[in-house]
């Protein structure tokens, strides 16, 4: 069995060497720690469940979910199509930085023009609406609900989620002291 796997890998490696460009080691980044934090916090599972709940409530597949395997920096993408645009929410791993949730849209106007002018080059550039750094362990279900509300609204400002505010130990002590005074 091990010989079969080695033979398969030799075939794949020879194909890669002959036909594909190998990424240089100096340009590759290690995203394993960021992915491990996301898996440990069960962020992708919670988002998967919310997508299923929304699609069930809508009665059709309103949201499309895609998951990506390593070494891709994108971990999860949720898409929503509305009129002349497609809206996306992506969870992206970053090397040395916290993960990020990125909201962006793509215009469908090019698809309409392509029907009239098939030789028109397809250049669809994303329009980034919001890019938030996240710590996966601190993401609550309320945060996820705000993200989905923002996505489904077509990125309306009144639904725009705020960046998670990291509370220091001193702020936490001050808050607890103020709460005790108020309750006394």
C-alpha cells in the first residue's frame, strides 16, 4: 500500500515539476496557527449552521458556502447574489496577524455587457466594503448574526458590524467595580 502512495506522489511530483510553477519557499507563509485557532473556536461550524438556518428559513439556497483547504489563505467564503451584484463574506487567515473577516462585492454588470459584446475582457474587480481583524476565540454568535445581517442587507451602513473591542484587564476591573457600586 505504501508503494502505491509513493508511486502516486512520484507521478504528481513529476507532473508539477514539468508543467506547473512551484511557489518559492521564501514567498510561502505559514498559516497553520491561524487555521488552528479558527478550528479550535469552531467558527466555521457555527457559520455553517447559520447558513443552513438562513437557507432553511428562506426555503431555498439563498447563501452559498465554500470552504478552502490549506495552503489557501481563504478559509471560508459565503456568497449572496442580489440584482446586479454578488456579495461575499470571507474568513481569511493571515501570517503573523489575526484572522480577518472581509466583506466585498462584485458587480454583475460585466456579465450583462458580455452578452452584447462577447469579446469584452472579463475584468471584475472586487469592491471591499469592510475588512475586520478578528480573534476567533472571541467571536460570539451575536457577532456572527451582525455579519450575516450586513451581508444580506447588501452592505447597508446601518447594519455595519463594528470591530471587536478588546477589553484590557484594567477596563474589566473598572467595569466590575462600577457594576458593584451601581447594584449596592
